[in-house]
């Protein structure tokens, strides 16, 4: 699994955990919260520590830290993604995860 896919899956789990905690505050049952937190810990252990720190920093700032690119634009801020990063979905120079030059979010190419 590619790093970007792991980060997107981690984001999905984080969203589910956040929703469960919101339900708990409203007085609803939160079955499965422990299972989600275990799955998150397992997946986080598989992600490169540098990328995990980047993701967690962005997740504090934005609801969605990993966003898709649609019609060559970052869905998070609507800025155009440079042509050099469009084709492969990774920075050709460093072979690393691509971030938006405008908002800093991690880009997911579909």
C-alpha cells in the first residue's frame, strides 16, 4: 500500500473516531470506539514517522489533511497543482508524497 493510501485510510479512521466521540457527547452508544482506536494505532505504526508527523500537524489545522486532486486542482483550497506533480502523483525529484504548494495538504491523485 502506498504511503498516500495509508494516510487516506488513517484519515478515514480519524473521522470515524471523531464522529463516535461526538455521538458520545450527545449521549449515544459508542460501540466500536476501542476497535477503531486499535486499528488507527496499527495503521499509524505502518506509516513513515516523518509523514505521520506531517499528517497529524495538518489534521489539527484542517478537517481533511489528505485531499484528492480533481481537474488538476487541490480540493482543499482549489489551487492548481503544478504540471510537474500531476502525472505520477508523487514528487518526481524526491519520490515522496505530494503536498499542495498553497495550503500544504497532502494530495491524493485518483
